[in-house]
C-alpha cells in the first residue's frame, strides 16, 4: 500500500490529525448533549463547552508545534529525493567513515 516509510509517516500524520479533529468534535457534541439531557442551565453548558474548546485549541496547538518541524523535514527530504531540488556543482573537501550507511 505504501511505497516507503515516508509515505506511511505522511499517512499516519494525516490520519491522526483527522482522528483528533473528529474526536474533538465528538467531545464537544457530548458536552452539549450531556448538558441538555441533564437539564443544566444554559450558562453552565456554555462555560463547559467553552472550557473544552479552549482545552482542544491548546492541545492541538501543542500537537502542531511538536510535529511541525519533524513533518516539515520529512516532506522536504521526500521532495529532494523526488528531484525537486536545484542542480548545483560542489567540491568534495574531505571523506571519512561515519559509521552510518
């Protein structure tokens, strides 16, 4: 299904984000429905919903900051491997063993 680990990572990042958004929307719906069914005051329902929305914004903000750099580097590397870079000339100044293959 996936041609490489990068494709799998990209799929996982997208699927996780979509799942998180759907889960957040379900949580908001749950708070609203739960408040209505339990006959809470409208003010209480609004504050609970607002608190949840703020929590979700902070959570997704942290998620974005944590995964922005690794995802950006992954996509940049993939683009370079696919030939999206610019040709250039270079001179090799030194060669030594790094232990990485």
